[in-house]
């Protein structure tokens, strides 16, 4: 676990702490691509946020489910980015659906950002005041004309591993419906043919991505959408 610098720790316990800025690095060099640096917002001057001398371009990006605990399976956070102008579609086609890419999430209190972000400078700028964690893209869970979503895993679960310890199927989920791995606990939605139903006795999963989409549970889809790319 990364140590939290004292200044950032003190800031976190204040009744009105400085706004926290989330910065994202997506490294696609292993796949033959580039490194991208994104942030959801602009700085005080209406320009890209600069941290440690590097600019993070304003681009719609969001992460969720990063909470970690010592019980059960490891966290499987999701990362959602805009597919503006088909940017992600192009990269997914050329770079194995981004599987294996490194994702670094950096969190910094605004008061510690580089002086260049502020009209009057920033005497409190401190390049060491960040909290970061590193993840690896495990699979692309959804791709639409608007957004792309990815399931992330910890590097310790993927380092040196070429294949998981189970059969890899592109379009078929291997999880038992409503099991812990599946994670769905809601009401009846559809039968095994994805036809809508409110009868819990007829509620079945089609084992396809459509079944997860109907239940808003795509992050737990138990197939490997990128395996077709790897087999070509």
C-alpha cells in the first residue's frame, strides 16, 4: 500500500479540504500504442491540468468500484471513457481491445498542483503530494458510439499470466446465474432467449452480453470479448 504524505493526510481530515483532482494515465506502449494522459476538468486558467510538469488533456473519463478490502475476491474496478469521434473504436481494433494496457489513477488535492495551473501561481505546489494506484485492463466490457467501458484488475493478478485458469470463450458467460461471480441479485428480467418476463420462475440468463446489458451488469460478464482478436 502506498504511504500517504503527511500534508495530504492533513488535508483529507479538514472540514473543508481542497478539491481533489483525479488524473489518469493509460499506457498502450505494450500493445504498440502510446501513453495518454487525461483529466475530467480544466485548471483555473481554463487550460489542461498540469501535474509534475506533464499536461493532462481534458477528456470525459470516469472510474468506479475502486474500493478494496481484505475479504472475498479482488476489486474489479471499471473505467469508462468517451468514444468521441470513434477514438476508442479505432484503438480497440488495432490494439487488441486494449487488453493488458496499464492504467494509473492519480489523486491530488488542487492546492498542491503545479504553479502553472493558477493565474497567481501557487507557493504550495508540491509534486510529491499524490496518491496513485496501478491497474491493468482485463477486458473491454462495452463499446458503443458514445462510450467504452473496461474491467480492470490488479497487476499481481495478470503479471506473467497468458491465460486464466478456465476456458476462454468470447461471447459466452461461464458464471452461474445469480452466483457470487455473476453478482446479479435483482428481480426477474428475461428468459434464456432474452425475452422480457416478470415471472421469477422463467427468469434465466442467456449467457450472452445481451443478458448482462438487460440487467445492467456488464461489468461482471464472464466471457472474454477480445479473444476473437487474439485468435486472428
